[in-house]
C-alpha cells in the first residue's frame, strides 16, 4: 500500500498571505464556536490582538507607500523627469535649466568654461584643431536636475543685483518657486518612505519574518499558524484535507 503523503504549507514571505491565513483561522474558529478544536488549546484573544496589530502596520505601510509615490510623481512632473516629458516641457526645472544653459552658451561664447560657476559640467576639447564644447546635462535624472537647479539658483542669489540671469529672457523667480515646491514634495515623499519602511518592518516582525525569527519565535503570526497547523493535523489525522477549511494550502498524494 502506497504511503500517504500530506503537505500543508504556510506562507513564509508574504505579509498579506500570512494575515489572510490568520483571518481564515479565526473566522473558522468563530464559525465552529464551542466545537472549535482551538478552545482551551490556544489563546485566540491574543492572536486576534496580534492580527490587528499586523494589519494596522501593513495598512500604514500601504498608505504611506502610496503617498510617497504620489508625491514623487508630482515632484517629477515639476522637475521634468516624469514619463513622456522632455527638455522642451514648459515650466519644468529641466526646461528652465535648458534655457539657462543656452543663455550661458551665448553669453560666454568662446569661454564656455565660465558656465561651470553655475554648476554645469563643461567639457572643452579639440578635434583636428577645432575647439569642441560639450555641456553634460542631467537628462531625466530627478536628483541630478535638482542639484543643478540648486547650483544655478544659489549662484543667481549670490550674484544679487549683478546676476546676468535676468528677465525677460529668464524668470528666475518662477524657477525658484518650481524648485522650492519640488524640493518640498520630495522631502514629504522621503518622510513617507521612512514611515512606510518602519511600518513594513514592524508588520514583518509581527508576522515572524524579521531577521533571526523562526516558527519558534513567540508572539508572531508564524508561530501561531504553525501551532494551529500541528494541532489540526492531530485532530484531522487521515482527513487532512479538512485543514483547507481553515485557510491552509493542503496537498495529499
């Protein structure tokens, strides 16, 4: 007679799956009421509290992560690094930087190295005796565009009334406003990122997925669902498929 092999799996990496399995266990326990095999064997009240804490941490992560993404997308649109934007997208920092770059090329024709004072990377060389000038611009890199925009604005403020970046060719007040708002959005996004990371780490620890944690780590969802599994395997020996009613993934062959 072939040996009966039963495999009951527990989610080991997914916080959402661990939370869902715990919810299914507690729901089945509630449905069975007084006939539940967990009665007197498991502190289901403590498990419920632990589940609530894990759900709260997970929800905080989801909300903070969504807020971070929304803020970064809004900042990217102002910077000019969002999908579909180019150096010609009006009123973005990338567009302002391009205008400043073109003006400095005009102003310092033949002496373009001066543009480095505004933060531009200028490479001057010679090819077959001909002078070649290249301005290395940040492209669509939001962090690098922000750095260059800040350098330009700082130089403009430092020069004060003597700044060559003046209307009507260049509206530095508008560029400053765009930079300030983009910087604020990125700062808020970073705050949400930190909150999201902290909440995600807490959720993982409550589930039992933290560094050094195992199924033996007490007061974790992992510990509880493994104990419930082992208990149910004893209760339903020979009919292990019943564990599927509790949310477990069961394979019998």
